[in-house]
C-alpha cells in the first residue's frame, strides 16, 4: 500500500476503524482470513506458528471507546512486522499504552523482567533490530538488539516527574542513513548515529501488556525514491546470480502405495537406481504400511504393523553386519525388528527396550509400545566388525537411558546417564582414528563401551528450567582441511543457543545465543575457508533465523528467510566445490537452495507443495535430504508429496570432472553432515 499524504508516502498502516473484536491472526477463526486480507494485509506475525499455538498474541480490542491492537498474553512476548523487509530510510510511529511494569523472562524479551513495549526499526531477524520502547513505564530507551540476550542502549529519556504508565504515548523513530531520531508525543528526545543496520522491516514488539493505536510507516519522497532504487538494484543482482545458477526442475516421479510419512533411499541388488523404503498412512486404525518401492514405483514388498516412525526417528537402514545386503531396523508392535531391505523378510526381532530409569513420570507418546526412541548404527567393535544398534530414550527433553544391541539384537550393554538428559539425537564417529566410534549423545561424549569421556561445560544446569533447554541436535565438523587437526562438536541446545566444542576434550570454542537453536547442518559452504562451516537455525517463538559459522565459531552470515523454517541440509548442486543449503521446511517465498551469502539462488517451484494436512496451507511438504538419485554425481532434491515422491534436478547440464557419488550416510547421523 502506498499513497501520498502531507508530502510523505505511506508505506504501511493499520486501519483499526475497520477491525472487529477478536484475534488478529487465528488458525481456527473465520474472522482471521478477512482481517489478514484487509486490515493486516501489509503485516505478519513472526511469532505465531499454527502448529504450536491456537492463535496469535495480538487481538483487536476496544479500549476506552476506540479500537486498539493489544498484546494480550500475560506478560509474554508479541511481535508484528511489515511484510516488506527492504526499506531503509523511513519513519514508524504509533501511540503506545503500557499496561504494566513487569513481564516474565522469555527468550523474545531477552529474559528480562520488565515490560519493554514499543517500535521495531530496520528489523534484521527476531533478535537483531533497533528497538524504541517504553521500559517499565518509567523511561523511553533506544536499543540496538544484537542477539537473544544482548540489548545495547544507544540513548534514553526520562520524564522530569511522573511516569509513562497507563496513558497513550506517541512514539516515533525516523532513520536517514546512520542518523536515528526519536520523538515522544512529537517532541525530540533521542538522536544518535549508528550504522549497524542499514535497512529492514518495521514493526511492533511488546513484552508484557500493551496497546497500540495510530500505527503508521511512512517516508519522505526523496527517501522513498532512494529506497526503491536500492531495492531494484538488489533485485537485479539477485536475478543475475539466479540466471548463472542451475534451477530446480521436476525430473522424475515415483508413485507410492499411500500417503508417505517417512522415506529412506537405499541401493538394492538388481536395481540400477536407489529404491525407496517408505512408511505410508493407512486407513484409521489399520496402522502404517511399510513398503519398498523401486525407481519406477513398482512395489517390491510390504509390511503392515503398528510402526513407530515419528518424533526424531525416521527410517534407518544400513548394511549392519557387512554382508553386502542392507538391513532395515524398525520398532513395530513393541518389538525391535531387523528386516531384509531387499525382500522385507524378518531377520531378527526382540522386545523393544523397557521404559528406562527416571522415565516413569514422563508423558507417553500415542504409540502402542508406550515408549519412543532414537537409534543409530555405530561401529563400536573396531574396523571390519559389524555395526551395533544404539537405542536411547527420546521424549520431550530426551531421556537418561541408552542400550546397545548387536546385529543379532543381543543386548551388549546399557547405560544410565546422569543429569542432564541427553536430548533428541546422537552422532557416532571415529574421532581419534583408532577404528572405534565414539558416541556423541547430547552434551556428553562416550567411548565405544559407553564410558563418559567428557561432559560439555555447564551441561549439568541444562533442562533444569523447562523442556526448552536441552540438546536438540549434535554433529561434528572438520577444524581444517587436514584431518590431523581434529574435529569440533556442534550442539544445537534450544534456548541455550549454539555451542562449538573441541571434540578431543569438550573445551568450549564458541557460544552464540540467537534464539531457540533447533537444527544445524555441517559441510563445505565456503571453500575459501578452512575446515567445515555450520548453518544453524532457530525454532520455537522465533522460527527461521539462519546463521552461518566457520570452524572457529565466528558468524559469517545471518538472516531470517521466513518464520517457518528451522534449517536444512547440504546440497551439492554445482561443480564449484561449495554446497548450498536446502531449506527442509519452509514457505513458498523462501523454499529452495541458499548460498553462503544468504541469497536464495535456486528457488523450488510452486509445484512441490503438499495439500495441507493439519498444518498451515503455506507450508511445504517433506523435503528429504538431497542426494544423488538420478545417476549423476551431484545431488537431486526429493520431495515427499502425498502419494508420490517428486525428484527435482538441474534445468541444465553441469560439466564437472569424474568423481564418485557421495555415500548416502545421513541415516547414520543426527544432522546432515558432509566431511
């Protein structure tokens, strides 16, 4: 929306006179679509997620005879942003009424206890922006926010008498290059020079009870013209990069015997291209159907059972006993089963591990066996020996128990881990080159016999203060291009952030707090840098912040493509030696391959979307880890879309030297890693 008024150009506004009482955004509200299409057409709620919340924290509520936009959560954290993110020199203003001095400490408000409600300026991501706010009803502060915890005060103003609580106060912040000017009730109060953020969205943020009226984003004509020219130049530069990059195009479709829930590709005897092991949805009450399907969609075998497939465990298949044939490990009907992946024949079965110590009071998943697990295939008995099967508790914050079985499902040993819980994933790898895998389980490293080698610094305190604090993902990366230099460990630890540790002794290398860090992937994303790089991403109450780190833990790139993704997997898309990041769960505007400069260089076409099944209509289906599926050495992108798998590849040939395809090892790891 743009229109001229008093020689300023309106960029965005909220016409509260057209609003009706109710939630501003709500997944189950008939009022919501009309409001979003009209009153809030230029705005979005970056915190509201339809899977985790029934409604937004914003409501339209009459206040003293006039409609207001209110933050209604009891002391929580609410945000509202313009959809346009490229503005540079503009003004945002609003009348703000702070309705309380305190707020509970949450990640979004920096874990402080005071009400900070006001205006977002030049938004970079959920934890980086300028913030002009009324703090505790006592003063007005201009902050430069740098991460989840860090607020740098750039300027402040306090009234000579009284306070700012209860009455509407008109706040405004205007930017012209590095010059930032702030007013209260049209009177200048703060002016500073700061060049940290040159452009970004405008918005509102409330930590605690607050109400807003007269919300307006506008710009002077010269500023508006400069901004349009800058955004047009950036769009042309991005288009040039995309024209030089192969774009995804649909190359092959594999029909499935039902709506797919989980997939793993495997090489089976007699098949030139990988086959799909897939779990499909059957009619209600019939359990799930496990099937093997070849490249053309022919069903090789099926197996019907009450399977555990969800949570943090997908299908996991590998040649466990080194006999040249792939085995599939599943938990079905309360049993661990090993199946021949080529025929579906049962090899071995044994009762699944019992509910372990300290798990008696943990909530159960809706599964027949009453327990959930993660499982991986470490080589714990040295080179040339069969792999073992590592099982561990996997409930809301993980658990305390692990079990190790051999390839014949005989229990080799089990271990009870003391505080902290181990989170959701393991990573098994020979870190010291002796042929025996070490087990990276949450915040601890174990040797091949389950003895603890080290525990991450501060881990004893983790998850004591709520289920949002535990290790969601773990993996390793190369410190340099010389393997003798060793490895680092990456821990995505939820609200506690991202940790990089020395794999040899657990020593802390770097720690970053930029939201609820949920997922990450490790690969060569920058070939000009030594070792591996890490793309990490955030989730709850701040989905979608993406940050790239080098092997020393230095941040190289950071942004927020959308408010739904939580990271992705490496994709070898060209012959240049650098992987791209394939966002695995995203929105149509952000889905595709991202380079290390934070550019969407190869968008996925709109044809990949699943019909919504209990989720938001703008969410993707299941984008599977990229891997070579069509016979070449480069990766293809498989999409699980209802009753078919769609495989996307490059729209043009890529010339490159001969080299073997990378092994499909993602099922050995908790996160996508390429060393």
